[in-house]
C-alpha cells in the first residue's frame, strides 16, 4: 500500500507541474492571440515576441489567479490562517532580511559563472516591467502562484514521499523542479538556489508565507532597479558601485552580514512542523 501511495504522489507531482505549465502556456497563447487581432499581425509573429508587455502582464496576472484558485480549491495546496495565528512576525522579519541579503551574492555568483538570460527572455521581462501591470504580474502574483505550486503542492507531496528523515532530498528535488521550470540556465540556477531556501522555510514552518515574502522581496528589488536604475539593466554588479571593486566587495560583505545572521535567526525561530 505504501508503494502504491508513493506512485500516486509521483503522479500528482507530475500533474501539478503539467497544470502550471499549461496555464502559463495558455496565458502566453491568449496574449499573443489578442495582440494579433488588435494589431493585425500574424499570430506566429506575436508568439515569437510581438506581444506587448501590457498584454503579457495582464494575462500573467490572470494565469496566476487561476493557478491560485485551482490549486487551493482542489486541495492540492491547502491554505489556512493557522500559521498567521501563531504571530510569526520574527520569522517573517528575518525572511525579509534573508531575501535582501541574498540579492548581491546571488548576482555576484551569476556573473562569476557567466550566466546570462537568453535575449528573447530578457526582452520579454523588460517589456513587462515597463508597464503599469508589470509589478502586479511579476512582483505580487508570480510569487504567490509559484509558492502555492512549488512549495504548497510539489514540496508538500515530496515530503510525504521522503518523510522527515530525508526531508533535504525532498527540498533539493523540489528546487530542481523549480529551476527546470524556468527553461534557461541563468534563471534555472538562481531558482534552484533560492528554491533550497524557500523549501527549507516551508519544511520548518509548514506555511508558504515566509517563501512568498522572500519571493516578493526578490522580485520587487528587481522591478525597482529596472525602473529607477535603468543604467543597471545591461550592466554588471560593479556598475552599481560606480566601478569601484572595493565598494563592490564592501557591499557583498555587508550583504553577507545580513544573510548569515538571518539564516541563524530563522533556524532558531522556525518551529519544526510534525509530519
């Protein structure tokens, strides 16, 4: 019976990922179709990058709402106020700082191993972030939808498969799935590393809230930097510090002084959920 339950859970994980991908594809398809009709351009052209940022952002919001509604209503990712009733303000505060402290080190690591976004993906993100709907799509709805799917559904099911003793196997596997879903090495590597932190927080708290907060901070900083520091869009980390390596390494050291204590504080404050 246990073996049968394991395979059932595996099939559920495949279902979760397939539904998420399908909703994302339908969002892109709908956006391209609307633009093709309005602008009178071939549908294939709009699918290959002709869609406007506003259309993509709006359909991303819609697909995120549909994802949240489907996964919560179907019981794939149970949502309750139990964790909020425990008043986890300390955990949320340190999750916020952990996200803030991880941004520069993650960017530094990406540059050192020469990870760059594919040009089409870069153009798509830029077109979305230039619109008034961009922040709602990438800064708010995407973090909620992705945490519901990849922590609330996928990781929760993996933890049932692996159990508490092998919880890190479940966390690593869920992070790999989260990275692979981004379909390019630059985003995938970043998503995998972040997914380890998000998975750890979910395992310890049993809630997606710390992960949503972390995800929101990460995406919000990216959005703000794009719109208020446009000189950084095609630049390197050192450009943020006016070309000074000394200042850059100082910024990295300062970030680590936030990141490392945040990890320790979360380790102490997050109560282990009994499974």
